[in-house]
């Protein structure tokens, strides 16, 4: 397979760092909005690459598990300045929101009184609106036919009846198998993406991804608590997030709340706060690592969370880049991905029912605020940051 011509690295890691720092502090609105910001900045304004190449990077990121916007940013860094550029892009895009959420974790732990409780409850109601919006948009995009609607419904029912981390993992795998059997194949044009990474390097990245996934599971079976177990929970969640960053919520909830490392209230409040910061949604892991009980201190926990949740997606992106042309042309691979994506719609819908709705909505007023936030997001298209502020203010006002 020909992977295309080698790109010319015309920039420096410092240039990439500065460009993505701007993205990291201004990119509000979630992964779809981030991809729009990237296009305007790097395709239209800076002209680092053309529309076709950018479209290929986005398609690959959507095909793989992991945080799509971070994976695209990582690839843009490679395209511009090689591996140092990739690292610079990821650090600059991730660090601002990670620091903000680490600060929120410290602040939330020191807050007390009725006002703090009310604000935290408002953030939990925001999480209801945000997750409902994600289910709505993902269902429309990823379940366009009866076969995928059926996969999503069966997955959601299975998760509600037996909600464990193993059930969630099995549901995604079985969704992929059902996709191979049930989902029709659609033709795709040939890929013209330049070969940004050699096949040897890509193979090493894929082998490392698999070795960590299996090795951490084995280690956790011997040490079910502590830092290794926490890192494994983040890594496994990052490795299984198909279809959108919001899918990380049920995966992380299944590990951290079920294990008693984080309370359900603290989990949902942190997820609501994550909607108010720029950058990738996966930096919710910084908050979660900082407040989780296995961590001896917040900064270490946040670092473990960020490293664990981002690493699998970046390894998968690095491993898939040299082989993308063959992957996208294989009908079974496309059907499996379509089925897995439909399964994550069901997974997220089940999470919306419980714990998101049941953990935040306790009366009619709560329901009105949660549904109102959903309406503002979906039909009025307000930015999530504005909805966070309005919901928290309304929660405070009604007390």
C-alpha cells in the first residue's frame, strides 16, 4: 500500500506550541466546535494543509476511539513539525483546561455552606442538559437506519439491567460484531492522506497500545486499588470512547463511582464544570484524578488522569495513520465501526437515565431547568458555557 508522499515539515515545535496555546484557551463548545476552530486556523488562515488532507485527518479521528479533536491536533502537529510538533500541539491544547479543572477540584473541596451546595447542584443539572444533547446529536448521526437503532436500543437496555465496566466493554465489542452482520456497507473514495508516520513506527504504537491495555488489566487484578488501578481505569476508558467525548462519562462512572473512589455528586458536578472550560472534554480526567481517593495528592492524581485517558487515543492515531488507506477501504472494518458507534449511543442514553438524571433531578423545578438547558443547546444553539452560567444562576435564584 502506498501511504502517499512524505510531508515537508516547514515549521517548528515552538510555532506549533504557540498556535495551539491559542486554541487551548479559546476553543469552547466541544469536539465538533474544536474541529471547526482548527479548520479556520490551520486550513484557512495559516494554510498548513489543504481541505482534503484536513478532511482525511478528521475522518480517521472519527473512525478511531479516543478524543477526536485532540487526535486531529496531534496529527496537525506531526504534519507541521514532526513528533516534537505533535507533543507541542497536545500539551498546548490540553494544559489550559486541565489546570482549570484541577483548580476547580481544589476549590470544590474547600467550599462549604448552602451556596456551594446550590452551585454544585446547578452544575449537576448542566450535565443532564449536555448529555441529553450528546445523545440527541449522536443518535441522529450514528443511528440513521433500523439496524443501528436496534443495536443502540439493545445496548441501552443491557447497560440499564446490568451496569458494570465489563458490561460496557462487552456492549461496544458486541456492537461492532453486530455492525459487521447487520449494517450495510457504504462506498468511500480512496484516501490521499500523506504518510505522516512510517509503518514500523505505527506498528510499534499499536503494539504498545495493546500491551498496555492487556498488561494494565492483569496488574489491576492483583492490585484492585491504588495508582495502578486508577491509571488502568483511565486508560481503559480512553481506549473505548467511540463516537464522541461524552461517552467517557459512563465509562469513568462505572470505574470511579462504582468503586467508591468518587461520590456521584462530585462526579456529576465536575462533569458539569468541564463544560465551562475550553479545550478537550477529556480533561475532566484531571478533576477526577484530583478528587479520587486512590490518589495521595491532587496534582499527581490529575497527572495520572490526563496521561491515562489521552494515551490510548494518541497511540491509536499514531498506529493508524500509516494504514488508514487500507482500513477505510475494508467493508468489514467500516461496518464494525458503524455498529460500535451505534452501541455507544445506547451506552450514553443509559447513562443519561442513570446516573445523570437520577443523580441530579429531584423535583419538577430541577426537571424544568435540565430540559430548559437542553432546549437552549439544541434549538437555540447557545454555547455550553452560556448554558452553564444560566443554569447555575437559575439554580441559585430559585433557592
